[in-house]
C-alpha cells in the first residue's frame, strides 16, 4: 500500500491514531516524510511519517 501520509498537504486536518487526546491538528508542512502538525490540545508536533500514519479528518466538528 502506498504511503498515505505523502498525500497530506498544509492546511489539511488530521488526528494522531495513538493520541486522540491531542485533538484535531492542522498540517503545517510535509517535507521528506517529516510532518509538522499544530494540534488543538498539544501544540506543534513534528511526526515521522514512516512510523505514524495520521488519519485525515474531513468533518471539522471532530
């Protein structure tokens, strides 16, 4: 299966599958598999996209 994180672009909303307490985050950048996300409850986090597969959020009320 192709890397779905590669499709994430700045402005998209995501959730961390192992950290639902962080809330919904907005992708800030996605460069070379390193994804920077600003989460509502955790703040800015840089994620290794080869280890964590972020879940896109299409309903902003989540």
